[in-house]
C-alpha cells in the first residue's frame, strides 16, 4: 500500500507541476503531493531499516525428538566451519522417520545442549520475529516482506545422559567398527558383558528399594541397557 501511495504521489506531483492552470494551484498541489511522496518514501525507509511500525514477538515450542539411529541413542551433529561453534544437529521428530531433520546454519541460530536425567529427548525452539504492531501497519506495508523476519532462534536440545554426542564422521567410523564385532564370538561376549552390567545395576537398585514394582524394574533394566550401550560407544570412539 505505501509503495502505491509513493508512486501515486510522485505522479501527482509531476502532473501538478506540469499541468496546473496557474502558479498558486501549482505550488499548493506541488507541496501537498510532494509531501506525500517524501513522507511515504521516509516511511518505507524507516520500516526497512528501523522496523518502524513493527515489534518483536517471541514464541517457544517444545517437542519430543528421537535418535536418527534405531539401535543407538545418538546426539548427531555435522560441524560447519572450523570454529566448532556452528554445529548443525540432526534429529527425528518421530521414532521412525525416512528423512531426518536438522537445525539451521545461519547467523540467527544458536544451539544449546543440556544433559538431563529424563528418559525422553526434547527440542525447545525459541524464536523471536518481527511482526507488525497492528492491522494498520500490516495493511500500510503489505507486500514489504518484512512481517515474520527472523531476529534470533535458540534451539535447546535436552538429551538423556544415555545419549552420546557424536559427529556424522564419527558415526560413520563407528559403523565400520561395529561391523568387526558381528562375529558370533564377539556378539556372545558383548551380550554377556551387557547382561552382567544390567544385572548389577538392577540388583543394586533392589537393595536400595526392595519394593520396586515390575514396571520400575523394567524401566531400570532398559535404562541400564542404554547406559551400557553409551559406554560402549564412547569406548569405541576413544579407541579409534
């Protein structure tokens, strides 16, 4: 709308100067349409550079996320650049998902990792965007493409401690290492070690609380299995 007003002001100013019947009318209309043209130009400039007529609106959304591996709990990331501060994190919003999602790589986005005692990974996205203050400004600057411009975005990943932070390159190397452990003898050894670890954890929990329910024992067993798996992944990464 403001762009149309600016062009109409310019055309009207030209027509007033060129076709007015006398000097008095020429000056009067010239000043009026000149002010319209200059005023609308200034408003466009103020909106573009200073976000005049706009305000910052912050929204927060939290959702469950899942490892991109169905077998291992991984906090997968892809380094961007060499600073180590601009990692892109890769995750799924459903347990089974054909195409994983990833965070954005731009100057507006910051990623944070928090390790928790929860058994569910979550992602909280906090975004601040420019929005028009009211419908008047929305109509006035319609078509300016300024509405919704991103100011900042913070992605906070909350991972259970059983997740392992690992780069895409490390994950590929880990996959190769895991191939070497697929022999029957290696699988039997791993199974025995895992069972011993889980049994020790569950027995220790029973000694502390003999009244644990079956559901609680199952949860403890699953958690111990995930802990053991995380330890194995870290050990394999360290041994590389």
